[in-house]
């Protein structure tokens, strides 16, 4: 997938991932980038997140993004802070920009020193080009596929997004990375005013395992080279790309065989709609039921009930793949038909709380023996 | 295990559990019982919980407790409310007490009408006696063993507890029941003032899968027949019995092979200590690591970090089975020794947040392929 105007990217093998796959990704902009950034709420946030927040506070534009996968450089003490800064300096040197113009991101194992020397050795061999694909591949960890999405605005400006997900995915800000690049001209103030709300409705509505990573981040970068765009159309495009990536992350959750999509309508507030949808998407019991093709709607109702959203079980309505299962009381339904309806790559739940006019979506993955195996046998 | 003075209990097969095991339990007190009660925060709470709360609000004493297992009578609409009341009436008739002196509790499948006629048929055959064992057995669902605990105070007053934990018969939540019975003379006002705090530190610190049931309840009943006791010694005994039951529930979580015990010290507040301990005990990634004997302390630190508790990753200290793994930065440790230390029925984590003087415990179970199978491969 081509990057928008003004961006170049590339990747190389630095030997950080044990697999030997490409693990160091670099993005470079020919001109200063307006940007916005949301990162994990985890109090054990990694040095890259602490540094990213400091860069954000400076209000200065960026010129580059360097990402390594295979090592989160989290819980690595003072040495980790130094390693993160060194990664920025090495990227800056390679590109001829200043270190404080380079955003860093790390994902992978926690608590192991980041081998910055390998980054130093590998960077000179990294070749930049107009495609996002090698970048998207190098940032993956246990993901089974790359995650890319795009939208084109009238006039030709584009929004391109890349993401990684897989495990430790429960953004409040998962380790989840979501990076969006656009050549639309958007003021940094506007980017920062509206990006967090896009993230709340998309990346933050994904849950794989309820574990909020130390390294999550979602950022958007604008080169401005394609000129002005309609703000309405622009933000719709950004939300669509972010939503597409969020769904790809959930569908590729560790061990997942299915995407679970939950849509809650009729909530008393937007926050209620979001927490209710997230609770269902994240319920272990519902996730296991989806894996087993069990139309066990009691687990959906229970999750709605403990979500914290205002509701009355006597008024809630639940549909699974368009089949009404509960409407204030259990509805009769054909069990075999419902089981068959669940045998697909995406299983959709619709819940109407009948409390108000707000709605939201959330996405999760089914819980499988594969998830347990991946996470029980993963060795540091 | 003998019940305290003034209590009798018994159980019978009513045909609610598909297994045909005893599934209807009855407790009777010869004199009015002071009592206290804490129930689920789930907004889709079952009729038994709604009724229990109403009885609690009346401040009146109780004379009996009737429990069925195999059917939660939750999400059953108005018919469910009537069935719950009918269960109380049937028990009252059997015992010669009033229906509003009978607390009800149901656990099992959600969304299926409770077959009250079977309860009516079975109750006459139920024999009451001085032992808690048949009661403790009949309230189980997918639990693999009965859960009983006791403490004796100087002077002979006793506290006896029975509990059930994660169960699943058709859909199900990890519905938890904790019932404590004592013959100590304790004022109902005092019982109600202090019982919720005991529950917060014990039953509420257990997590199996993060799914809060529609039917959870923890109650204590005092007959007073053994006379006055020292309040300090009494509450210590109650907390010890509740803690013992909480640990039994966690150890017998669905598919569990190990108990995970987490102790957090040095927290800035009691609430922080509890949420930090719960986050580690409930982390899917840590639960899977425990199953796999992987001393992956980064997952512990990440869970502490997202728990909401105040902390600084640069000051946290983590020990696993007494082995220091992290102290503001990774510590060198013998990986093979740590792996071997994890190969036991209880795996203990100690985390010092170094923020204050508060501490708490929490308990969970490891995440296994068995959990997934139990909850995905149920067959109707």
C-alpha cells in the first residue's frame, strides 16, 4: 500500500526478534509533520511512551517514527530510558534530522535490555521507499498478518493506517500500535483536539485479553502536502481507517479463530454504550461460547449487567447474527439455526438497552486453547 | 462438618441438575437469625438477589435459607420473580415459618425457567440434621469439590462456612455463594456494619474469569445460642473462615490446576492494595504464564501498572515464590530454579509498591485449555 505524499518508510532485520524476521521499522517525512498521540494509561508505561508524551507536550512537529518489535524496552530501569533515547538518536543520524523530531515505539518482551547496538548496526542498511508494507510487517510480534487500511478523500488526499496487535490487548490505550499517516493539511491543534475521541471509539474499543500493555500508542501524522480538505470528510476517513485497523487487530487476537463484533444501541450515554459493548466483547465466558458456537445469550446479558452501564434486564433486547434471543425475557429460537449462524469468521451481537439514544461498537476475539498455549508456552 | 448451635441443614435431589446429583439445599434455624448480606453488583441481578435485598432492607430476622443449584433463575422475566417467591413459600411451608423469613439463592443455567414444581415435589423428602456437608454438596455446580471451613472461639462459639465457586451447567457465570453460620451472639447492626468489609477483603478478592455473576451472594447468619463473644476475636474468626473459602473457590476455578495467591504490600491505600492484587490475580497473561510455569514477571508488573493503583515502576519490587525478580529494574535470577518453584499447587506473588503502608491479598486460578474446553464445548 502506497504511503500518502511526503512520507517514506522502510524496514530491516536488526536481530531483535528471535524469529529473524524484519524488526526495525522507520518512517521519514520530507517536511515537518503535524501530529497527535494517545498512549497507554498503564502506570508502568515504557520509556518510549514517557518520551512520546514529552515530545507531545513540546508542541513541536515531528520528522520521523522509529519502531522496533521483539523487545518492549519496558521495566528496564534507567538503562531502558537511555536505550530509548539512543534509538531516537540513531534514527535521527540516519535521516539527518534532530533526535527530538523522532518518535520512538517498542513492542515485545518486557524486562529485557533493548540491544541498541543491533539497531545501530542495522540502520545503515535500511532502505526507504513509498510503500507502507515493509513497515507494517516489521512492527508485528505474534500477529499472524499485517494490518493496513486506507481511505481517499475527494481531491485525492489520503489516509493510510498501519497497526499491530495480537496479545496484551485492552487499550486504554493494547500492546497495540496504531499509526495513521495523511497528506491532508490539518492543523496540529485540530489533530490533537479530535484524535483522542477517534481513538476512544475505535482502538480503545478493542479487547483481546483485558491486559492493558505498557507500550500502547495510537498516533496520527499529517504532512499537509495534498492540501486542505473538508474537516467532516477528513475525520470520517480517519475514523473509518482507525475502525478498520481496530477490527483487524481484534480478528488477529492471539489464538483467535473469529472476530466478535458487538454493537450496543439505546444506551443512556456514549460512555455507557462503549463500556457495555466492551464488556460483552471482553467477557471470557462469551468469548469461549463464541469459540464453541454456543448461542449462550445469558453470558451476553450478564456482561451487559456488570459493565456498569445503566440498564434494566426487563427491557434489554439481544440479537445474535440477526436472531432475536432475548427481549426482557427469553425468546424461543431454533438452537440449531443459531449454532450454524455462529460458524463464521465474524460473529455479531446487537444489544438494545432501551435507556437512551447512544450507541457504540466494540471488537474482540474468541477465547481458544490456542490463546492459552501461546501465552503459557511463550518464553522470555 | 457440624453446624453451629441452633442450625440444621439438609439436601435432596430435585432433578434440577442434569447430573441427578443433590441440587436443593435447605438451612433452618430454631430461633430468629441476625444476618448480613452482600450480593452481586450486576445490574441484571437475578430475582433471588432482588428479593434478598428487599428482605435485608426490612431489617427483620431470618429463619431459613433455601438454595437450588442447576438453574440460576436469572433473565427469566416476571415468571422468574414468581418462581423465586414460590421457592421461598415452599420452604416456609416445609419448615413452619413465614416466607419472608426465608432467603433464597439460585445458581446454574441462565434464562431457563426454574422448575418450581420439582422443588415442591422434592421438599417433603428433605431431612434436616446437624451437619453442613450435604448442604455444601448440593449447592455446587461445576465445582469439583465441596468448600467448607470453620473456626472455634474461646468459650466454644463457632463459625462455619460453606461456599460454591465457578460452576457451569449450561451457560454460566462463576456464580459464587459464601454462607457463614455462627452461634455467637452478635447484634444484627454490628453484623451488617462489618460483614461487607470482610467480603471486600476475601470473597471479592477472588477472580476466576472476570465475569461477575448475576447471582453472587455472601451472607452471614448468627443464632446467638453460644452467647457473647469478644468482637475482635469474632471478626478475626469470620475473616479467617471467609478467606479460607475464598482460597478454596479460586483453587477450584474452572479448569484450574493451580491457585495463584497475590499479596500486595506498600500500597498508598487499602483500595489500591486490593485493586493491584486483584489485577495480578486476574491477568489472563499471568494466569497463562502460571499454567506454563513461566516466571514472566513483566506480566505482573504490567498488571500492577494498569490496576489503577498508584505506583512508580522504578520503585516496585516483585517476588515470585520468594525469589526476587524485579526491584525497580530487572534482577538477575536463575530461570530454571524459578520454573521449578512454580511447579506447585499454589504459586505466590509478592509485590511491594513502596507507596504507603497498606496491604491486601487476592486469589485466582491459572488459565488452562481446560477452562476453554469447559466453557466452549458444553453440549446441550
